C-alpha cells in the first residue's frame, strides 16, 4: 500500500480543530447546556393503559398541552408508560395528565400508578462525580502514556482527548440537545475509545522511529498512520454502524447517548491522526526521543 501523506493537511486540520473548539467554547459560554431532568428535577408519572399505545402519540398530546421537556418511554411492558417532565410537582398534576390522556384515546382505560417528584440532588452529585472521574481519567492517561512512551506522546494523547470531549459538549450546547446522565456516561466511554485508537497509532509511530533509519519525522509518521489506517477504519466503521442502529432504532431513552458516542467515535478517529500525531511534530519528536537506553556491556568498567 502506498504511503498516504496525512501530514500534508496538518495545517488545515489545525485550523478546523481550532474553529470547532472556538465554536464549542462560545456555545457553552453563551447558550449553556440543556440539562435534563437528572440535573434539574421535575415530575415523574407512571400510567398503565389497557392496550398498548404509540409513545409518539402520548408525547404529542402532552407537548400540545404545553408541558415542558416531556420524555415518554415504556416501563417494563408495552402498556406501562413512564412520563417525565420538568413541570413543578403538585398534588393534582397526575390526575390532570391522566384526564388529558384519557380524552385522546377511545376504548382504552388508563390507571395512574404513581405521581412523584424527581429531585436534582442525586443528578448534581453524579454530575460532580462524573466530572471528577473525567479529570482523574485524563491524569491517569497522561501518566500511563508518559511512562509507556514519552512525555511528548503523553501531552498529545491528553490534548486529543480534551479536544474530543470539548467538541461533543459544544455540539450539545450549540444545538440544545438534552444533556443528561446518559450523555455524561457517553463522554467517559469516548475517552476510552479515543485513547485506545491513540495508543495503537502511538505504538506504531514509536516502533517505526526505532526501525526506520532513513526518513524525516513527517515521513515516519505518515508511514505509521498508513500502516494503521485499515485497522482504524474497520474499527470505526463497525462501531458507527452499531451506534447508528441505536440512534435510529433504540428509542428516546438512549438517543442522546448514541448521538454523543457517534460524534465521539468520528471526532476520536480524526483526533488520533490530526491531533495526537500532529502535536508530535509540533513538539519536534525525533528518533533520539524514542531510542531505548543503551545498556552497559558486561565487563565494561569505569576507568
């Protein structure tokens, strides 16, 4: 396979990444995140139908009535429907929603099983713990890559992960997609996926720096990226196919989870090539940085 000149586009990719990061920061600062009920709190209703009904119809009725941030899903069976909304809890809200739904169905009786308040304190605690977990993960990644490879690889890997996470969060802020605990879990999963891809690429770059005695840093990195291209494409494409199935067929409850992962896999694949590898050139990585330490031969003694 002919060597692909990936690094020919490194300046263009740098401009693209900086633009996306700037858009993300501005979107987060000006629009903020559209936090879900896990973080904001609201009302949870469980309604049992005599016969199954389309969830889209239930959601449409409640949206038309003016209820905010309605999420509708089946709970255990097709006749058991769970409704979450950001309305403040009140004693008559359950019966009010039940009466509204009853007037929009024929020959189908409804029963209100529960009506309760969903607090935001647990969500806030998990959000804080998730943020701490993300920072700890980045620190551990930096230490691991620095120990296994070299500090230039460590900075490149961590900055690539930061790049991926910030762009995902920025997209959710820009388009005001709901950000809940599922999305937070997806961010942690993206860190693992992107790191794995970066480690594979870094390992091949290190080996080629040691084996190829002729060639500049740009040529060696291009050769390494070309050698890992098939594995990267197969892994990314098969993962994205599964995520697209979840995105379009998985239902509302995991839609944003699958959306965040789909963006993350795409951006993570890009960052393994044009962020982590590109930064190695910016840090002036050389063959001397990666040569194993020379061991003194037996019998050699200091004079």
